């Protein structure tokens, strides 16, 4: 197989754009949430400053090798997810390293970071980290089920496992989007999307108040900065997957920005309106509401 | 010394017996080291600016003054717009606000939390209790001068200071950080013996390692 080496710098360029977009978008969303609470909110560039500061802290301590690898796994989960799905449809430059069957790989990467984090935070030995992880894994697993069903349904519908081909099949008008051709799959996936974005009502994992922020309790300095980097990349990467599968992909960067913002806003809107679920409530919620939709989606195809 | 901190012999699941000395085995005993600014001037200035604009406060309230920190998160005062945020864990915090009188019992927790924070870290004393004991000046159970026990960068006076005073204090702290003068963590490391002697003089049931990382 011959490989176009130029794709690597192009992929890095995508990464760079998405990273900056992610940092700004996260700040913007924090600002929107603050405005809902009638506050002024953080400055839009606050995330950059936090990042520089955390990389600039002088001391850091480690709890062992897995602890060290946790944020690295997490970041590679985000970067991997982004790199193996095409960001901009029809552009050779930003097709990244996508290939036939990348859909399965993307599914895997969505879960990869969580697992890495679980191992790393487990080694930090902090009880709050352990609580956060057990909550996180059960919730993410429950949220992942409807998403997996929806993805299989979409794969069956288009008879392919390649994200680019799925996007290509949806071109030519809004009515070709999976949103309209397979609404049940999209509904199931969007419900699961709420669960995996770590916003209320499903943010009990990082529970900012009761168990000090869950898995990352012991993380600081550059470890935390790595995780913040991932915070910028991973949600965008996940939204990109959703955009490609269900909302017709994007053919240019402006369209990309608008679509990602709108999809992200779904979880934000839900988040500022609803209070938080406990873990068993959210697991039940996913099984009762989202899972049947996924099953229906598979049956209908 | 508490019972669970005493040396004991433990039998493992595979039947091997071994000795555990919690204070030595569960904690790292090495003293803090001085960490001078490591980079060239311009990088260090960039970092100082970032440190000043991104202050993460440890959510730990000690005296009555703690109640004056809460309004800062609300729409009326909204400290977030100055880059000030609250973190629930000492590992990620940079600023420790001692918000009022410190009883000896709380001092112990404050010291442990302070030592778990990462260099560079700052301490702000809030209210007259941290300066000279305030209205608890003759109490048998509170410390009088915070500076004897932890390296204070800045005091905010009043009993109790209004949230506006806190905001003004934070702006002053930012100026200190930007100027590279907020080196409390290094002072603590340099004068470690002195601080420890002071702390041990008031804390009688000292059942923790000398330095918690
Ligand atoms: S300075 Fe006044 S308000 Fe603050 S802790 Fe002391 S007595 Fe309370």
C-alpha cells in the first residue's frame, strides 16, 4: 500500500486547528453557562492561560508508571479519534488518516481514554479517584450501548464501515442526512451523546462539589495540563464523529465550526436546564430511554 | 500517636508476615527543596503572567472569613472574570486563603494541605485574626501570627473584610506574582526547620510525617 506522507503534516494541521477551536469553544461554553447564571464568566482566552500556567508549574510528583501514563492515554484517545476520522469531507488535505473500517477504530478510541484514565487514577490511590472511576466507567458503559447500536444501524444502512463513505452517502441536501433517513439511530446516539460529554445532568463522575472532581483528584501540573489539552480536543473529536455519521459531515471549515458548535450546544442546553442524575439513575435512564431507540433503529434498517 | 500509625506486623494474604511502619512506608519523608526560577527571563515572565492571570484557590475555609469567599462566585462579585477559580483539591490549587482564625486543630490540616500544593504556591491571610490574633488574641486554642507557621504573601485586613476587599487583595497579589515576588514556597523550603519548629511548638499531638510531599 502506498502512503501519502504529506498526509501527516496535514493531519497535524487539523490537530492544531481543532485544538485552538476546542480551547476557545470550551471557554465560550463556560461563558454561556455563566450568562445563564447571570454572571460575567471567564475571559475567552482563560483556557490558554490556565494551560500555560499548568505547564509552567515548577514541581510535580508521581505515583508510579500508570499514573504517569493515564493522561498520556487520555490524550492519545482524543488525538487518535480525531486523526482517524475525516474532518472535512471532500478535502484531501483534511481527510486525515481515515481508511476503510475506521468506524470501528473510532468506537474504540472513544472508550480508550476512559480506560487509560481509570488505570492512571487508580494508581494515584486517592479514594475520591476510585469513586469517580467506578461511577465513570458504569455511566460511560451505559451511555456507550445506545451509541454502539446507533453506529451499527448506520453502518448497516449504508453497508459500509468507512466514515468517509458514510459522509459521502449523505451529501446533496439536508434530507439525505442520517438525521432524516434514520431518525431513531440519531435519537439514540444523541441521548448517549449527552451522557458522554460530562456535562450535567450526567456529570456526577467529576462531581465538582461532593467528591472533589473524581478521577483527576491527584493530577496536577503538567499531568493536568495534558488532560486539559485533551479536554479541548476530545469533545470536538467526538462531535466530529457525530457530525460525520448523522449530520452530513462538513465540507469546509466555517461549516465545520458552525455544525460542531450547534451539536455541542445540544449538550450544553440540556446541561444548564437539568439538575444532575445519580449514577444508578443515569444508567437506568440510558437503559430505559436510549437503548430501545437503538434497538428500534437496528430493527428498522 | 494514633493506633493506626504505630508500627505493626501484618500478615499478607499469602501467609508472609511483614512489618509496616505507616509513617515511614506510607509517606515520603524528603524535605521540600528550593526551586528557583529555571528558565530565561522572558519565559519566566510569561509564566509569571500566566500564574497571575490564572489563580486557582483551594476551597478550604477556616474562620468566619470563609463566608466572604462564597459571594465571590456569585453574579454580584463574580471573581471568575479575573481568572480566579476554585479547585477542590490541593494538588491543583495555587492559592491558599486562610480565611480567619486558625485553631490549632485546623492548623494541622492547613499545613498538610499547604504542603500538598505544587510550587509556586501562595498564601493569603484574610482578616485581622491571621495578623495578630484579632479578637481571639487571648484564646488558648488559636494561633496568633499566621506568618510564623506558613509563609504568607499578602494580608487582607478587616474583621471581616468585604468581598470587594478580597478582590482588591487578589489584584495586589497578581501584581506581586507578575513582579516575581511571590516566592512563598521557596521561603518555606529555605526556612523549613524554623517553620517546623514553630508548628510543632503549638501542635502537641503531632502524628504525621514532617513533610507531606
Ligand atoms: S478577623 Fe474577624 S471575621 Fe475574620 S476570623 Fe477573625 S474574628 Fe472572624
